[in-house]
C-alpha cells in the first residue's frame, strides 16, 4: 500500500504563508473598495430631519463648482456682521446643528451658516474628498457673490472631518479666522490608529491632509482637542496646533470624548481669541 509523501515543515510553512498573504491582500482590496462607506456616514433628509429651531434660519440652495445642488442653513444676525461657517463632521445632516447655529450667533456674536456635503440631508450627489471641498467652495462663493460678504469677514469652523474641509478652503481665501475642533492631522493618520495592520497611506484616496496645509494658512487659528478622544487622538490636535502660524490659540478639553458637547468655556475662549486677534 503506497502512501502520499509527507510534506516537510518548509512546504507547510510556505503554503500557510501564501494563504495569509492572499488573505491579507483580499482584505486590503475590500477595505479599499468600501473606503467611502467607512469614511462618510450621510443621513438623507428622508431618513431623519429636524425642523429649524428658529424662524430666522433661512433655507439656501447652492450650486457647487461641479454642478451639484448643495443645501445649507443661514442664520443672519446684522447686515454688517461677519459670518462663521460650520463645516460638519462625517455623520448625520445639518438639521441636527440648529442649536449650534444659535450658539454661534449668541455666544460668538456673528451670523452663522452650516451646509451639507453631497449625499447628506437635502444635498445631491455622493460624498468624497473633492466633492466636500466643492460644497464648501459653493458656500464661500454664495456669501461673497450673493450676500456681498468678503472672505475677510468669514470665520471657518471645522469639526472633525470638517476641519479638513475648512483647512483646504483656508488655503484658497484670506479668511478672518480658522477654527479646528477635534480635527485629525490627516485621515490616513487617524485610520492608522484604528487599523494599524493596514497600509492606509497607500490605500486611502480620501486624505484631508490638514497638517501639510496649515503652514499655508495665514489667518488666525484656534485649535481645540479633547484629551479622552477615542476617534481623533488628542496628540493630533496638538500637532495641528504646532503647525499653525501665529496668531493661534489652543483649547484643551480635559476628559472629553469626540462626540461630547463643548463646554461654555470653549465659546468664551473662542470669542475672546477672535476679538483680540482680528
């Protein structure tokens, strides 16, 4: 009776090594294919929508440079007031930010505006890095061309992923100020913290490279980081702050996580910074 030749340990090792390499490459391919689903979490208006909390909030429909219809809310205060523009994070839609607009108007003393990225809320299209920049560009052009509000009277306020959008826009225009709240140095840098076994710097097409752009930003910069942030590591906020030009200010939100509300002291420090540096 014949027997199959016994495999050597080297043959077994090579077979398992090949299996693991193929498995790893397949996982990398799948992660590359679903990247946008892991980065953007849009909530269309049909799924969830809250009414504006104040009758003074206006519905605005904008057209991005690529022709996509973008929806926004605008809360004017006084005709000659500067405007603070909120670039939101990667989830939900703008209807959940009504109270933030009111807080910006009342605590900062400015008109306020928030917009949805493509695929969010009532905005058309699909989100990716370029389309998010285009949506922000549409807002700035509308304020400049339709409302006659020059970029020098606009403060950009970016939360998390929105900080990447705000920083890109701040390299294009001479804004009055840039606010980065719990914003990563870059999207791949944060992804590396959550997926250390993936070659995210090679795989990811969405970069939102805040850190490399900050040296080109010439307006005052206010950076806020949360020490207990489990999404964007606190040290990335510190790194962004070091890269920013003067005048700048850092707000340390002690013991706070990524989605925790900001304390009153944040709004007090932000207003004081904008008043003394502008």
